[in-house]
C-alpha cells in the first residue's frame, strides 16, 4: 500500500504522516478457545502500531495456516476468513514497514519450513541493525530472501537454518546474534515462543487466560481478550508455552533501554509500560510543560486525540480552564479517497474542524504531542486564527526530534524534520504561533518515572544505546539492494494466503 493510502495517522494530512509506529505482535496458546478470534481482537487493539498489513498464523497441532494481506485488520479479516482458522495456538501481526517495502511478501507472520519437516511462523516488532551481517551469513549457507526484503524474514531463516536443532535451541543460539530492537512472537506446530531484545526497546507483555497464555506488544491487547497481566517478557528473555506449561531462559544479559517515544506518542494511553501507565505519563508531561513554559491564556485545548492527556495536565498545573477547540473526524483516516493537490492546497479540513464558539476572542494554549515537519501545527494555528482566536500559544509534549531512529520508528527524513534546520524561534515563526514551548528532555524523562539510564532517547539527544553499523549498512530498503542470487529455502504451507 503506498504511503498515505488509507493509513491511519496522527497527522492532519494523510499525505504527510507523522512518526510511524513499527508493528504490533500478538500470540495466544489456548486449547479449546477460538484462538483466531482472540488474535483478531488482539490485533485490533494493536492497530495503531501498524496499518500497512495484517496477518495471522494458526496451528492445529499438525500444520500451520497463514492468512495475511495488505490493509487494516478490519479490511483483511471477516467472519468468513476467520472461520477456517481453527487450532490451539495463533500468532498475529499488524505491520508498518521498517526494513523492506510495503509488499505482500513482506507482510507477516513469515512462514518457513525447517529441514526436519516442521514449520515456524514468525511475527516481529522492531528493527534489526545488523541486517547486512545476517543476510551475508544466510547467503553463505545457501538461503535466498525469496522475494522478501524484510529483516523479519532473516530472523525466521536464522531460526530454521540448522537441520539438527529444535526451535528452542536454535533460538537460544541465534538470538544473541541479532542486534537492534526486536520483539518476536513465533510458533511451530506445538509451541508458542516469544523473545525480546536485551535492551527491551519496545514493550512485550505476558498475560494469562483461564485456559492459556497470551503475549502481546501492549497491555491493551491483553485487556481486549480478557487476559490478566502477568509480567513483561524481560529484556534478553526467551519464553516458550506448550502443554507442559511455560519455560523461560535468558539468551542475553539485560541492559534495559526502553523507547522514550512510546510514552509520548507510540503506545496507546491505556497501556502500561514498565509499570507506568502511558496516560498518567502524558498528563504529567503536560504538568511539567506548564511549569517550564507558562503563559497567560483563557483556554487550554488539545490537538485531538493524542494531545489530550498532556493538555489536561497543562490545564491542571496552570489553572487555565481545559476545553475542546478542535473536533476530529475519526473516520477520515480510513478513507481510500485521497484529496487532490488542488483540494489539499485549499487547506486541510479533512480531519479537524474548529469549534468556533469556544475559540472566538480567546487566548489559547494548544497542546500537541510532537512536531515533525511543522505542517500540522501551521495549519492548526491558521485554523484557530481564522476561527477568531486572539492568541495561539503552542506547547509540545516532547523535545524536538532531531535524530533518526534505527530501532523501529520511521520519522520523516532528516531533511524534512523542521527542527533539523531551525531553532525554536525559527519554528515558532514558521508555524505562525504567538509562542512555542517544548517540554525539556529531563521533564519528559521525569514524567515516565523511569531512570534515565534505562531509556533510549536517541531521537532527541543522538545517544544510540545499541551500536550502529556504517551508514551504508542501514536503511529501510537495504535488503532490496543486496545480491539475491542464491538458492531458495523450502517453502512453508501458506494455505488461504492471497494477494
Ligand atoms: S530513537 Fe527515539 S523512537 Fe527510536 S527507539 Fe529510541 S526513543 Fe524510541
């Protein structure tokens, strides 16, 4: 699916998306339960983490069936497609492409046969940074990407490369070779597995059903299927669930560096990460923003909906009343009809409409979660002024994003980032606001209640906690440029798959 087509986005203009979340992963082991439907709902709760493709693999103990396609969960699956997906275990995935383009071949779960006649289905959230090394290692033993250009394919190929090994021991041997951010949920015919990188960059949680286990990217996916939260899958931990229960082993020493951006923007507000509720973090960011950047005003409004908790916090700490000034059309991001250039140039009113009665004659504080290119905020400021606002003071609940992310989040290119070329005063002028204030990095970190040393802040401060290879060995389309002239692996069974 080309960028912008029907993609849900935090931005006003679907042609200019904000930071793109990486992926959502979900796994359930629950004999006697409708695992495909549980997975469907789990993926539904994780839709915000990836809107390019959705897929699930279901095992009935003797074979694995995969169904996946480009599109949203609700577009890919319906009662008819779910009905034949019966079994005791399932793995689900919602995809945003971080390495490899947005093609059907790269959608997940990735299915791959082992040389012992079994199959694994794998779903990956995050981004590996040593993809080139892994691809070279696989090429040396005769594996071919087979049309796929994703790092997730490489992970599946590495896990199945050795004929004489169980999946468990292959995982323990192979996972320490992966560098970067990865939350993996995978299965063979009998067993559900989950693994998280040693830094635990992105969240992965374990939950309990009456008759089974669930693993998922965020706690909201446990809530939706009625699973109780047990604990996080620990950084550097591999777990397996089968009829004998749950096993766990460390494959790497934990060195936690959780993604700070999850708290600001990526995760759903009703999720909890490392013991800290995301909504509570965002309200606290707003309180700190009010202390760091006070202003005299009549009303605090959010840019809905992601700016809402921080706006509530700002209002609370400043004593300025909180209200709505912009109404969001929740359905516009789901349309496949894109505005023509001519319509777009008339101003983007597709997603937000001003509440003139609340705005007219007021001095406004407008709280948003992040500035990427500045287009959204420029349009919002213009919209509010046209609706009669006397003053517009923009407050942002994250510091300026000035560095790229290599661990699974796709920002605009560095050249597109407004903070790359302009200081705060330059950005204020560019968006036409009366004043502009960003929460400080220390303020943001404090609001998460996590020690600074246990967080990745690289997109804000350029300190990358996982070593990066040379610049020419990084990038979303790296594998599309590598030599593919080696033999194909044995293909797995992909019944029900369609383009
Ligand atoms: S660079 Fe930013 S977005 Fe990427 S993992 Fe680190 S904190 Fe998260």
